C-alpha cells in the first residue's frame, strides 16, 4: 500500500521531546519555541515569527490584528481550505471570492481590482501547492487601495517569490505544521509572521489571551494584565520540540521532496505532451517546495475512474478542495465576484499523488506505471 501522506520524521524529534518534558517549561514560549522563532526569523528574514496552535489560529490572529469589523469585505480565492475564510467570518466579515488562474490554481490577480469596494479591508492570497501567487501585482493593488495583505502560506514553507520567502511579502503571513504539511509539529501547529512593526506588540498580546504577559516576561512591565482582545494561541513547547527536529533538517526534507516531485514530473511528460493530463505550472521567479504533486485529468468522470483504479492498485490518491463559494456555509458567508470560469471546472479535474519525505523512488515508479497503464487501457 502506498499511503497518500506520511508525517515527516527525521529521528531527532523523540530526543527533543524528552528534553522538553524534562525541562521545567512545557507550556508556550519555552526553549524549543525560542529556537524555532529564531530559526524562522533568520531563515525567512522576517521581523517576527510566533508559533501558534495551528494555521487556522494564525489566520484568526491576523483577522483580529487588522481590526476586521462586521461588514468588512475580504477578498480571497474560493479554491482554498475553509480556515482561510472562517477566520474572517468569525469577526463578522463578508467573504468575496474570486476566480483562480488555471495554470497555478492561485487567485487570479487580474480579477482582484474589480472586486474592490469601499468595504474591502484585505486581500488573502493562498499559495496553492507552495507555488507563489503573483505578489508584485497583489501588493501594488493593495498599496494603491490601502488594503492589508495576509498571505495564507500554510503550504509554502521554504518556497520563494522573486527571492523572498512566502509569508514575508504581505503585512502578515501564516503557515501550518499540520501532519500533512512539509514540516510538522506534534500533529497540529502553525506560525504567524509579522512583517510590519506596527503589528508586533499587539500580535504578542492577542496570542497571550489579550494580556501583556510577553512584555512582563521580558521585564518591560512590572505586572501583567488584560489589555486587548485575545485567546490562547501559543504552541506548547513539546510540540515545538518535535518541529525543531525537522527545522534542523529543513534543507534535506526540501531536497528529498523536490527529488520526488521531479521524478513524477519527468515520468509524466509523455502523457502530458499527448494532452491527456496537465502538469502543475511553476511561473518564473517562483521557487517551490514540492508540497504537492498534482495532475489534472480530462473531467470529473475520468477523475473518479482514475482514483478508483489507483486505489485498486493500492495507491492512495485524493482530490482536493470543494470550492468554498458553493458550499453551504460559503453561500451564507460569501459571494462570488465575477464568473466562475475556472474554480469549479479545474478543481474537479485535480488529483493529488502520494508525496512525502522519504517516499521511495520505486514507489513513485510504481505510481507512474499505473498511471501509464490506466491511459493505455482507456
Ligand atoms: C492546511 C491549511 C490550512 C489550515 O492549517 P491548520 O494548521 O490545519 O489550521 C489553512 N490554509 C491552507 C491553504 C492550508 O493548506
């Protein structure tokens, strides 16, 4: 059986978890959290990195930080995970969904400007599969209209856009360390990236239940108290210890995934040049992290039969998001601006193939064989 995903494990996680347990601090902001924060601030070159309980929570923090109010409109693609929208809906915002580009499955930057109204507060680009959105255009639109940009970089750790790490280009960026992502903490986890100094202090407060406890720990105030909105968004240090085991080996994990990605890509060139499948596009200027290897087949019926063919051959492949705008909550909390030219039709064609750290090349070759056989038999 070839699983779709295996959570990454480098071997040092156990040792670090034990060290964390034996330290006197296993709650948030302990030894390993500090190591991780420093690593992210150096590696991604950002002002501030704050580990959170999930990317969902990092997005919720971002929604609070930009003072999202009832009635505000937030622009994002419909082809994304529910949390991208939910974080803002929780603060009373209306979601304005716009179409994606068929090549990258990312928000179509050319359609953003026409969706802006006087209620628009922010744009939330989602870097699908760790391939960057067209950030120069998006930042230019945001600056001209006075909007915030929050990058949902949940899938984009170690990816770049024109030399800049994803998550560090907008005002705020969010990452996920869920077990299905390239780097994971103990099952669930996330990260908020603060790129504008104006948000730094308040981000710490919101993460610490609305208190100035972080300042207190640094000796900057002599007692701490309730000063703002907030919740409990800190990652526990045992979880950060697990993550640290992987950050130390971040390059190795990245190279391993990229090797698998390239093997799929090479092995599927023939089917792609015949026009029976489409392969993912990586625009120039984008360095991706091989978070995902997907193919697009002819239509939803072909997808159904290919998925079951793979399953019969012990290969677990999956499809991905059901567009949010047509989901039952999406109908209540959002609206689609413009025409759904690609969101639904492209999402119905997409299949994600198994990819994870340590995936053996023999297994990739087996998947490639089965894909070729499927199309020979068709
Ligand atoms: C995984 C993911 C999330 C949610 O991350 P959690 O850490 O599970 O909360 C949000 N957005 C996108 C695009 C994701 O892929």
